[in-house]
C-alpha cells in the first residue's frame, strides 16, 4: 500500500477492530483504544486491573485480529530469566555434541507477561532489553526478536502480598499504564450471558504483521508543529518537583516526575489520534487526551500526597488544567 492507502486503512481500522473484538470482549472501549495506540506506535503496555476482567482474553484477541504470534508467560516467584529468554543446552547432533540455543517464550510478536509483579526484579529485568532493543542477549550472543514485537504486561493492584514493585527503569519502558475497571451492570450481564451460553463467533484476522509495520511507519510521518512538541515537553517537565517553573503543588506532593520518554510517548500516541480523527497534523488536545495513561506510572507521589488523599490521577488532572 502507498501512504495514502495506508492512511485510509488506518483511519477505517478503528471501528473495524472494535467490531471484531466485540465478538469476544464486551465494552472496555477506552482500554482497547489505548492498547491499540501503543501497538500502532511500537510501544509496550502495562495493564493494571483486578483478576477476572478479561485482560488475557483481550490481549489474545488482539493478537488474533492482527494475526500475530502470541505467547503468554505466567510470572511466579520462582521464574528465572532463562525461562523467558531461552538458554543454551547441550544437544547431540550428526557431528557430535554441541551447545545450541533454545529460544524462550519471549520470541513472539505479542508477549503477554501475566502478573509481572509476582516475580523478583532479577527476572523482571530479563524483559528490559527485549522491550527497548527488540533483542535478547544469552551467553554473550544477541538474538533479534520477531517484528513487530510488543510486551503487554498485567499486574493486580489489589493483592500486594508476595509481589515486587516494578523498578522505575522498567516502568518507564511501558508507553502506557492502562487501568481496566469493572464493567457497568448492563455490560457485565452481557458478559455472564455470553460465557454461560454455547460458544459464539470466533475472532477473525483483519490485518497481518506487514499491515502493522506499515501503520507504524505511517504514524511516524504525521507532522507535528514545534508548539505542540513544546507543549508535550512542558507537560512532562511540569511533573518534576526539581524543574524550574514547576507548579507549587508538584513541588509539595511529588517525589519524582516523568522523564523525556514521557514526552516522546505523548507525541507518538497523539499522532495516532490525529489519523483516527482524519487529520494530517497533531493538536494539543491529542496530547492532553493521553496524559493519564502516559504519566500515571511515571510520577511518584510523596507521603504528603498520601496523607491528603491525593491520587496520581488527581495530580495529572491539575497539571493538564495548569497548562491549558
């Protein structure tokens, strides 16, 4: 497809994907769209939500829609880095015994890291190189991962016993922290009705991996004015208490703010919103629309915020109002 055809395909993909996913997923449109934006920009997603909210089904269904190779890893306290990346093992061959690399489950196009905070930081760090460099290093040798490659990790915010907080360096590798909540009663009734009836329609593939790569290339070409880029940088920088010109409430309530990667994520995600709106340019409204998923896992509040009952979502809302 040429650029114009790719633009039209991406413009129409939004509703087509929602319609196809509707065969398996009820509601959760904002969650689906945020994950789609991350995919269309080549980013990774952290999905935060209680058990039983169809997080795994959603990720698997997305892989089916885009015809991507899907693997799932259940993170547990005894999981080791080699269980993710793979390892060299001694094998017999025609020319005798030799060490051969056996790829781990990270060698997929869409990887679901389920309950990622249940494994120690040593194992969590096995994903850092994969998420950033799209490769893994085992025994001094580098192995490229399939393209496209996405990590969608889930964590349960309710049960904290036996879990490990994700390091800031790893959190920053996730483009979005997508929060998935309970459904309204009407939609929950529909979920129960479907899951207690005979199996319905299967999710069909609408696109292939080449389409995903074409969409990603197109998104990169969407023009952004310097004013809009500057707005994204100012929004991210205003969350840093040590930054000159930071609002007083940030200096008082925040320990650590968002880095440069947050501004990059804001601009990239805004490009997808611009295409979906049929525009060939990004507006500041697109940046503001993504402030919550981009910033909520990159801002660390202090004890004063906790004592006053201020959440990170409250603070981001105040930041957006401050910079209008």
